[in-house]
């Protein structure tokens, strides 16, 4: 069991001078919190998220502290790839694609390949199966969807966004989640419009009320 989460949580709680009983107001007993801090149990993610919110600490801040203020490799890689694509630095994108092959992470390879040379039907179908199986959308899954949405049909794009709206989480309030989510939404709007489905794009992604729905 990784005890870093409990140790960091205790550090933050003590720094804010909050007792273990502070979280009873959201139904988490002090003995449970104590066991989590001592590394005796691993608490469910949604409960950790709720306690962090109660301390006015974002999930992103917590993750960064747990990783000693160093973003993990996966997030660093994605940030580099997104930056390279924004500046159309094809040499950098190709380099990252080659590096992804050494990680052994299939999805990192697919994300990089999608931006560099495109995907074949087998890879696209593999991604579709994975996206359809997602129960909880996190930053990596949103980034994967953003990277491959170009290869989806109009119906699949609409189904993807509908699924995200149903399963959205409060962590979308975190800037990096919200930014990536909006990028996916905007790309979906453009794709639907260029495929000639302007009516569906306006109906489902009307900017005036659509962004409001996502922030609620």
C-alpha cells in the first residue's frame, strides 16, 4: 500500500490545525481518518476528494505534493506533447512519439501516434472499446479522447460527449481538467460542423448554455 497519500494528508491537516473529527460533518469518522493517515488503510478516492475540498485544497495541489512537487511522467509527457502540437513543432512531436514506445504504455503510444501519423482501424477500435468502458473520467482519459476524437464518427462523438456529461466529476473544477475538457468540446464542435452536421453541433453544443451546464 502506498502510504504517501495518508502522510501528505496528515501534513496538510496539521498545518491547518484541524482535528481528526473535522471530517465527521461529511460522514467520515476520526478513527477512519487516523488509519488512513497512518497507512493502515487506503481510503476511496471520492472520500479523499471530499475531505480535500473541505480543507480548500485542490486535487491537483494534493497530487503535486504527493509527488514531491514534481509532476508524474505521464502528465509531463502529455504536457510536452500538447505544447509541441500547439506550436506545430513536428520534430518534437516525432521525438515524443519515439519516446512513448519505450514506456510500454499502449495509450501513451496511441495518443502520440494519433498526433504524428494517425491511427489504423485496429487502433481506433481499441480506443473506442476502452472509452466505452470508462467508469470515471480523469485527466488522462479526457486527453486520450481529445487525441482520437478526429477518428470517430459523428454519432460516436455525440455519444462520447453525452457520456462525459453524465459521468462528470467535481475535479473538473481543477483548471487543467477544465481546460482539457473544453478543448475536447471545441474540437468536437468543429468536427461535427466540418462533417456537415452544423444543426447537431448547435443543438447539442450551444455555447451559451452548454458551458454553463458543464460548470454546474
